[in-house]
C-alpha cells in the first residue's frame, strides 16, 4: 500500500496539471496569448534558474567533457537512423528525421525528472541535456534549413544561441561550478543565498510546464497510422541508443550512475519548437500530431518509471 501511495504522489500531480491545462483550453480560462506568455516565463526565467543552479553546484570531472560530446553524437546518429528508417518504412514526410532526434528536456524533461528523483539530482539530467541543447541550436536547425525552405544563416544561428537565456544560464553555471567559485562561497554562507534565490525562482517551473503541455494536447483530427509509424520509429531508435549510451558510459566510467537521467531523456518527445522551425503549413498537422502522441508516450513512460521506482 505504501508503494502505491508513493507512486500516486508522483503521478497524480502530473495528471492533474495536464487536466487543468486541457480544462483551461476547453473552457477558455486562459487565452493562447496567455499560454505563450507562460511559456516565455519558463524559457526565459524559471528554467534558466534551474539550469544555473544545476551546473553551478556540479563537481566537474573529465567525464563532464565527454558526456555532452557523446550526447551530441547520439542526436546526430538518431537523425541519420530516422532518415534511413523513413526510407525503409516508406514514411514520406521530410520531417521524419527531425521527429526521431532531439529531446524536449526544457519544457518537459526537467519537470518529469525532478518529480521522479528530486531537484537535488537535477545536475545529473543537466549533464545529459547539455549535448542535445547544443545539437538542437546548431546542427538540428542547419539540417532543417538544408532540407527545406527554412533557410537560416550561420551568423543568425550563432547569435540566437549565444543570446538564449538557456545557453547563457548553462555557461554561467559551468563557470561558477568549474571555477570552484560556488564551493569557495560555501563557508561564508553566500552559496546558501544563491541557492535560496534560484530555488525560489525555479519553483513553479514544473507546474507551468505541465499546464502548458495539457493546453496544447489536442488529439482530435490526428492522422493515426502515419503518426503512430513515426512515433514507433522514434521509440525504437531511442531505446537502441539508450542501451548503447548506458553500455558505453559503463565501460568508460563504471562508477557513473546516470542511468536514471539517460532513461528519462530518451523517453522524451522531440523538441516542441519543431513546428516553429518548420515553415511548412502542409506538414504542420503531421508534425504537431507526432509531438502530441510522443508526449503521451513520454507521460506513460514516466508513469512506468514511477511505478518501478
């Protein structure tokens, strides 16, 4: 009975916020402009606070250099496997490879991971996230532009990446943590003030994220067969890469215990910004449908992890 209570304590808040988001859309309690504003609050304020704290409080080793590189390469491999899978399974959309790579860590991953394992372990997930963030901001967008009409110059890509609050918060966190500044401030108690500020700002992140996801979770008019095909292809690729990633990490650093962070990362849906990146109205329903179903798969995976926990 105690285990069931623990599982419900983890799962029910997620389902409740998703339901509130759905209700807010159906009853008109929040406008589309309001939801977009909430998303901006998360992306520009609360999530950067989460990342700043996670990277500032991390103790850095050689492993922290290689993990982002491994994740970056895993994302590129997922794109290539998606491209090959599209030919094998006759999936016509040019967006298939972009639906089989990248992860929505910012707007979903951190919320689910923290609810499962607690904010004290956020740094584990942030280590895995760094490589895929760099991939999405660079190679992902460039490949998308090369294969379609979403042409973006390298200069504008670099400017967008360098000015992104997410990237800036990661860079600041790494600087504070890797330089030893955070640990140096511990005896004076200044680090506790830093923690109090970042914890306070980041507190509503999970609730806001789940609310906005529920609001956007529209399942009517989904093309079932093509959507399920691409979601199944992504799931197969992700499980293969998850196994390979954990096995390789175990060989290189047997003491590293990042399997929980890796598992949560590899059940996540593709980046929610794909419809924004992709200026192709004819494919918008297909992409949005795949994102919605992939999100439901991620929520189901979260429930399974909570039950196993």
